[in-house]
C-alpha cells in the first residue's frame, strides 16, 4: 500500500512522486506550490524571465553571473526556489531525468511529457487513423461493392416473377454466390477488428515517439544554452590569453631596461676608475724628472676633486688667520 494514501502528509512538505500515479501527484503538487507563493506557480507554468544580454553578433544569450544586478538575482532566486520544490518532491530516478533543466518550467514540462498520455489523445488518434484507413483500404472498398451486388440481386429476384423451372440452376448459382459473399463479409469483419487493435497499438507507438521527440527537443535546447555559455567562457579565455601575452611583452621590456641601466651603471664605474688612475698634473716622472714625493692618488676622480676643493678652503682660512695676526 502506498504510504501517501494510507497516512496524512505534513503540510510543509511537498507530495512525493515515485514514478507512479502521475496525475494524482500533479494535482497535489499544483495546490502545494500555489499555497506557498502563487508567483512560484506562475513561474513554474509560464517560465522564468532569466537575465540575458546581447552579444557581439546581436544574439540574446544568458548573462554572466558576475554581471548580475539586484533585480537579476531576485529572478534567479525565484527560479531556484521553484526548482528546489520540485526536486524535493521526486525520487532519484526522476531527478536524473530533470537535473539538466535550467528552469522549473522545463522540469515540469519534462515530467508532463514523460507521464501524460491521456485517453482522449489516444481515441482521437485512433479515430483519425481509422478514418484514413477506411478511405484507402481496398478490402473495405470491396465490401461496399459486395453490398451493392447484394442489393442488385435482391432487386432482380423480386422483379423476375416470370422465370421458368429451366432457370433454377442459375438461381442455385446465385444463392451460392451470395453465401460466398457472406462468408467473405464475415472474414472482412474479423480483419477489421484486428485492424482496430493494430491501429491502437501503432497509435501508442506514435505517441511515444512524439513524446521522445519533445524530450529530445528539450535536451537540444539545453545543449544550445550550454554551448552559448561555453562560447562566453571561450571569449573570456581568449581575453585572458591576450592579457598574458601583453604581460610577457612587458616583462621582456622591463628586463631590457634593467640590462640597459646595468650597462650604464657599469660604464660609470669604469669611467670613475679611469679618471682616478690619472696622474697629477705636476707629476712629470718619465720626462727627465725624478719621481715626485708626497703625491697622492685617489681611486675616484670626484673624490679627488672634493678633496682638492676642501684643501683650498682650508688654505684660505689659514691665510685669513695669518692676515689678522699681522694686523
């Protein structure tokens, strides 16, 4: 016995669907969603207005999550609530059937397409197929011709009251012909009943194929949406690749500037060493003069210059002191 039929349910939980008695569950689920928040039911039946944007080709594509505003987040949240209610009301097999759906409407429609095959639809298709068969069926046409022949024979028998005993063999032949025609008529009726069963069988097969077609169409739409999302991601990846290439070029330029600066710095040091190795102006060693004593060499030209200027200042101070003493 089904637990849902033997016990009352918690009003805060959705009715559970295990794959059986879909019409019963659908009626309960409709009332349950409407009782929670009627806008959720409208969203489930009519579909959500999910955030979209226009791409470079002028096509409408789903908006990236990072670009959502407050209104977009409210729409997505409402759709998620409706999906959550449906997911909590189905078993794992049904979840696998609808897990790829983007919206609650797609989930609801997929379950409806999968489980609803009403008797009215079956009867309408059977009647349509029978009507088409009656128009084109050669056996039924033959049956109509036999009926017309029977009417003609009966009319001929009623009008021929002056026939003689010599014509009795022809009458026997006519009776035999009528018996054969009656037997063929009974066989046609049996075939007609079998035909109805075949029509019913193939009408169900046709309905199942159409149902599978609808499911495949829904899956195709899901794949198209997923493809659009992948295209957006690919565009972002291309932008990232371009930025990475620009970053590599900038790194190469920075390294080149570092090398140039290093060469300039090394050249400056070499220049200072060369200037520091120069002789004093008054050092004439090697030109017929003896080597000068008390000549100091400095490692750096600028250091020597500073030292000379400092010595000049000190000499000037000493000179002024000596002048003051004499005065």
